[in-house]
C-alpha cells in the first residue's frame, strides 16, 4: 500500500512538473517573439515543447488515475524517449557551456570573426557584441589579423563581412589588419572559406620572405620558420564549441575559442537551438 501511494505521488509530481514546464515554454515563446519578432529562427521549438510537455502531463495523470488502462507498449517507449532526450540535451548543453568558458589566448596569428544576421537598420545586437570583443582583443594583440567571415542572406542588405569591416574601421582598427570573406552562408562555410583565405595569406608571406620583396609589407624577411599558424575563432559564447569542433574536423589543430557575450533574453533559446545544430553537424560528419 505504501509503495502504491509513493508511485501515485511520483506520477502526480510528474504531472505538475510537465504542466508547469509546458506553461513556461509558452511564456518564453511569447517573450522572445515580442522581444525579437517572429523572425527568430527555431522559435517554433518552444510551442512544440509545450505541446509535448502538456501531452506528458495528461499521460501521467491518466496513468495515475487509470494505471491498468495504459498499456506498457505505450508508456515504456514514451518514458524511454523522454529519458534519452533529457540525457542528450544535458550532454549537448554541457559541451556548449564548456566551449563558452574557454579561456582566450592572446597574440594569435589570425582570428576568424563569425558573422551573424544584419538588418536594414544595421547590425544585430549579437554581431555588435562579437565585433566589440574583436576590438578589445585587437588592443591586447596588435599583431593579429582578423578574418571577417559572413555572406549575404536573401533578407540582408549587404554581406555580413562588409558590415563588420565598416564597423571595425569606424572603431579604429587598421584596414591592413582586416580580411573579408563575404561568401559563406553557414558555420561550416565560415570555417572552410576562412581557412582557404588564411592559407592564401600565408603563401603570400612565404613568397615575400623567399624573394625579399618588401613592397607589400615592412620588416626583414630573411627566413621563415615553419611553425603552426595559431588561429582563433571569435563568436558568441554558445557557439564556440561547435565552431571549434568543425575547425578541428577540417584539420585546424592550433585553434582557440574566443567567447563574446550573447543576448541575455535569447540566451536560453540560443543554447537549445545550438544543441540541435550540434546534433545535426555531428550526424552529417561536419564535426
């Protein structure tokens, strides 16, 4: 009798937790929609999660009130799916937070600044935070060259790389320290196209060193030591882990993460969306 009462209490707790979770998902969906508009990608997830949690609350209540009427072939797969989803979410979120907490390394040879959406009225808040971080890093590492990576979406007024270039020049960065990569449309392309640009830049430096040509850049070019090029990836904190893993998959061994703050209102949404992106890139072999 005591064991049965404990099970009923557990089922009742699940009903309440799932019901409250469903309500919170709906509230958060409304908050991010009012805050950032209907254009927020992946926002439908919160309505889907609310519906699933509401179904879970209803199912838990049915099991508590009519335990013999719910067959095992229904309850066992649902419980297994919920448990597996929770574990996967926790593992992916742990990776996101580990990436966000990475300590940055000063004095890197190149830093790839990943672009994100721009609007007719100007750059987004997320992109501004990344660029402001690039400005601060440039002040601490005067020899670093920045690769500004981002193409032009169908609803964007210009390539992200060009908008980033204009912003950084206005903030005082020398154009000689900025290289634009204006063709990429995804994180994978950000990394791949920037990698090609860096290789081309390094070839130019080696050629100048070999020929002693000083017409392009100053300095004594007597000998070039073969050493790994140290590269950083500067992006929003939730995005660092996936960007680094994609870069390592492409053979970029000396790679470091540089974390920029993200929007506090959208942070939870962005972390959940990033989990889905991590799973997708993992399944597609991108990382």
